[in-house]
C-alpha cells in the first residue's frame, strides 16, 4: 500500500519521484535498490530485514533545507541526485591523501519520466564553476555562498544538503531523493558481482588511479573498476569531461552485468550482493530502510538500460582557467527546462558542448 508523509509526498510505492536505484536494470548506481529488491522478493526472512536495515544510515535532507526550495511538482516524474564521494577517511584512505574534507567526485541528476519507463541522466562535472548558495554546514553553522566556486566544493563545505541545494539552484528542479556511494563500498559491490566486463579501444595507464589496461576486453574487479571511473589524465584531453565519458560507458556495462549475474538462482549471492549494496550507500531519510528502498525499487522496475539517456551538462572550458569549465547558459537551460517539463533532452543542447574527447575509449 502507498503512504504519504506530512508534505504529501508518496513513500514506499515508487509513485512520485524517486531514485533509479533499484532493480536490476536501472540507471547509474541503481544497484543498491536493485539488490535489496531482489533479496526481499526472494526471501521474506525477518533477520534479512534487520541485517540490511542495520547497514543503512540516512541523512535528512528535507529538514536541513527547509521550505526555500523549488516547487515540488507532482507530475509523476522524479529527480534524484546521485553522488560518488571522494572522502579519504577510513578505508578510503588507500585512494589518496585526506586534504581536509570530502568532495563529490561524481555527480549525476537522474530524471525518471512519468510512467517510470525511461530516464535521463545528467552528469555534472566536478570542476564546473557555479554560484554556490549559502548552506548549513550540517553541524549547526552556516557555510557562506561563493561565486565561481567549483561544484564539488558544495559537498565539502556543507555535506549532502549543500550539494542538493546547489543542484536545485542550478537547475530550478527540486530533488526528490539523494543517494551517495563511497569508494570502498563501490569496490566491494563490484567484487560481489564478480566483476564487470568492458572493452577498451586504446591503452589506459594511470598511475594515480593504479590502472593499467591494454586495448581489448577485460573483466574488471572492484579495484580496477574504481580506477577506471576515477581515471582522467590518461584519456581524451585529460579533463574531468573525459572521465565522465568513461563513467557513463562503465555504468552501461555494469547494468548489463547485473542482469547476467544470475542472482535469482543463487540466494547466497543475492544476500551478499544486497549486503554490499546497502553498505555502499547513504540515502536520504525517505529511503533509509529496506522497506522504503524496496517500494522505491519496485516503482522503477520497468526501466531498461536501453531506455536510459546519458549526457554531460553542456559546458565549455573557462576562458579564465582552462582547468575549469562553465555551463553553456542557453544549452544548460534547455536541459533543465526539458527535465522540469518531463520532456526528452533535445540533441541541440549538447551539440556544441565540450566533450573531453574520450568518447569510444571504453565500450
């Protein structure tokens, strides 16, 4: 049965806008909800609920942001901000030195269209210069706004709520959900899947991400997969735009791998996958239980990988700093206007955008 919270938003049934992270054929990172749905669909054991519920720690985005947000349009669509955190604390320290705060290494706005049969994904380059709004810092204080701030500093200064607020300020679209995936959880999740098969059309060697791949077909384990989605200097023009193209190609391969892993016939694999998935994510407080993730996932089960359209936010290299990018104003407005109206993103929006020149390196 569907239920609503005090603000009238649908919970549990996948009705209003929710994150594409569930079932086995969803948009990027959807695996978390996917694994949970598969497990709970096949085994109604109480201890499974308790075990997986104990893995999930949510964050109350709504309470931190308050009422000053874009209108909560109830048109059957749903928008989710998915972040990959590059925190260097704890187990993640193996991936680099902690320089004082976590940043969002990967950011994707996932728009699920009315009817929940297709989705569009907009990757936001972490090096994008934006006007970051003032935010609560998550500890009772306030982080001042800043003009021409790198997009990924929003997470650094104000955590998940500030990242959501920054995206909402950029897009004019209210985010219905938030899901964060960390380095270590991502690596373990891929290992539980048995790896992801990709094909490289050229050699990729990156000392910083510890990746060394010859041209050809490879089954990447968790460590290699993490290296691939973090690689930038050795592909295309060495920018974050090239890395985004690798990430998008990897996610398509990942979706196919989830379909083929055979979890329905292997309950032990199913539970291990769900355990790893729920440990890998930090969702918003409306998805912080197995029951809520399950309802969310079931509402998205009709989306196939072939119905997910991925783009990068239209940007150009900043004339004042070639190591940064700035949104193409008119083209970015086309993207956000289309999603706000629950319409397909027009091809003209990305026609003249910078690409990073890494298209086709991985397939």
